[in-house]
């Protein structure tokens, strides 16, 4: 998209308006890839920065939500990889205690279901996690294929396998 003749204010206004309409995507992705509240905040901020940096390259022929998912998932996967490397070398005792306290504070059945889903998500690979997030958000196979850069057939196959894998994981949890 070309910004020739437009002022930065109008470009910024368009960006912020569109981002506001799709901001839930940022939080869904951050919740799927970051473990702590502060990490989720950092990830949402990083996604927002990367979306702004890439806004000039957004192709309006495609839905804005598709573009947001693509950027957000790429940023989240990079974040996840960095965090996984860091976690292998450093685990703060305070963080482990905070996580146990958070787990104990939640008691409703829906909270237990969400915690189970979070644990299952954490055990998935990057592509499967992205695919599940998109699936749970109600995206069509065509949209998921476009966002992830794989074929619709591959999306359908992976979703079927992922559902079975999640059933198996949930039964053993």
C-alpha cells in the first residue's frame, strides 16, 4: 500500500483504527505463546510494534485480520523460541512459586478447563499451536492456509490429527 501524499497522522490514524478493530487477535496469540502476564504484555507490545513497522507493506487485497494473524504469529513464535532458550538456562524460583499460587487461586470448572487447554497448548509445537489458535477462533481453512502459508488440504489434515492428539493428551492429563 502506498502512502504517497498522505500525512503520517492519517496513516497512523488508519493503523490505530484497524488495529483497534482486531486487537483481540493480539491477546489471543499472546495468551497462547507467553506464560506470564508480564511476558504477555511484552509480546502484545512487540506484535504492535512489528505491525506498525510492516503497515506500509500491508496488501489491501487480503483481509486485515489475516495480515494481523500472520505478523502476530511470526512475532510470537520468535518470542517463544527466545523464551525457550532462556528458560533452559535460567528458571527463577519466584516465577515457579507465582505460577503455583495463580493455579491454586482459580477454582471454577471453566477455569480448570482453561488451565487444561493452556497446558495442552504448551505441549504443542509452534505450527500446531498456531493452527489450534486459528481453528478455535473460527477461521476458515482457506484463511488458516493463507496465514500459515500451507495448503487448505494440509490445514484440514493437520486439524484432524491435532484434534485426535489433543483428545489423547486430555485423557492422559
